[in-house]
C-alpha cells in the first residue's frame, strides 16, 4: 500500500501598501519563497525594505514597508542657501537651516520644518527667511544702500525697505554705491 504525502502551500497575507504599489507582477496569492518589490507614489518615500519575501511560517521578512508623505523642496533664497541642498526627500519633522552670503544678515526664522497643519498634507512650517544687509551682490557688483534703508534682492531685482522717515525714501536708491574701480 502506498501513501501520498501532501504538502500544503503556506501563504502570506497580501502585502499591499497605501500610497504605493508592487513593481513586481501582482499575484492572487503569495506563497513561501515569493518576493515582492515596492515603489511609493510621487510625494511619498518608502520606509523599510524595498524587497520582501514570503517565508514558510506565513510572514513577510523583512516586514512589509510603508510609504511616508514628504514635503516638496524647501524654498530657495537669494544670496543664501539652505542645508537641504543635497537632500532628495524631506520627511515629516525634517529641519532645514538657512544661511546667507558673507556680509548679509538672515531676516526671519533661521530654520523651517516639514510639518502638517491637518494631519494629512505636509508643508513647510513658515516662509523662508531673506538675506539682507549693509551690502549685497547684484549681477556680480557689490552694492551698499543709503542711510535709513535696507535693500535686498530677489531674482536679481532690487527691493527696498524704508527703515525711517518717508522723506528719505529716495535716498534708498540714491545711496546705492558700486565699488571703486579706480
């Protein structure tokens, strides 16, 4: 008499993830040995391993990853930079610090954070600061504002801010001086 041995297929639960998808062909069932690769939707970053495998005990190893929402790139500032220049993903809680070119002062918060106002969508915690000061570069020429004025540039356009008496407003532009080329 002969006996037959049946080996039951061990299945793992579907590894579906929110805000992402499998980049390997999707299956109706996942049995031991099957591998799955994931990719997140635009605006999300994968947390965990990109590739997982169904094991004979019915579990995924490493564990099923998830997709985490990220902020878009932080705002750039004229005559300055932020600490995230070499960063591609900006997850919740990430801090970006700003600094200005030599001779300029940072006006506003020195850093902003990737945060959420509604618990779902991510945004930066505030506007980017500005770089202002006694002198600044415009098209490669260092300029210095007149007394009682603060002048900054954005997209190579001059913007002035009056710090005192309205009668001295014309002095903001009249007081601009270029370097002595002599």
